[in-house]
């Protein structure tokens, strides 16, 4: 089941995200987030009119996706950046696809024109998911992040809605 996230989901979302913060280079955050910080992030995006969704399996949050404004300048108002994270035991089960189907439908309904995704590289699973929805690589930045003692690249993928 896909539904809008609420602040009550913050603990589960923080648990999922903290795995990636502490054990991977998928995110460039390096310090685990608290439940309170995650609840504030959810509230802030929803207050800005941006969708934040969760995927549930048997009443448990197993993944989430959200959209955020890409840049603050008014001319960018039709451009959004999307993000998805899945609970590790539930990767490859189709939740990422379900989340993005719902998220992209909501963005179309809100009049979004461009959707961007920033992907830490390498990450073939994320690339495949984004390309499944028509996003294509438009930029590659070399060694823009450093985590766990290694320099990391990021790429940007884009689709016009």
C-alpha cells in the first residue's frame, strides 16, 4: 500500500534512512538523523506542497519517496527533485516502482514540468529504477563528495513530464 507519510512515520523512515547514512555512500549525509529531525523534514516538505509517500507491507513502513523543490529561485518552481529509499530487506520487491508511480502521478497533477534525480555513483539499482520511468542521465560530477575515506561522483537524471 502506498499512502502519504505522516509525522508518525518518522521513526520508521529515520530507521530506513539511517542504515544508508551509516553503512553506504548512497547518501552524502554522515550523521544519523533523529525521529524528530525526520518528522520536521516531512512537515516542511508537506507545508511546501510537496508529496512524501510511504510504502507499507503488513502495516510496516518498508520504503518512502518524496519530491522537493530543486532550487529556491521562482523560475525553478516547475522543477522538482525526487528521492526514494527502501528498507534493505525489501529492495527488489517492487516498492520503489510503486512509490515512483504514485509520486510522479502526483507531480504531474501539481503541474511539475521537470523531474530530476541526483544519484551517488556507482548505484546500478537506482539508475535502473529511474531509467524505468524515463529519466535519462544529463550530468556527471566527479569527486564532489567524500565519505568513508573515498571520493564520490554523482550524476543527475532528468525527465520532462
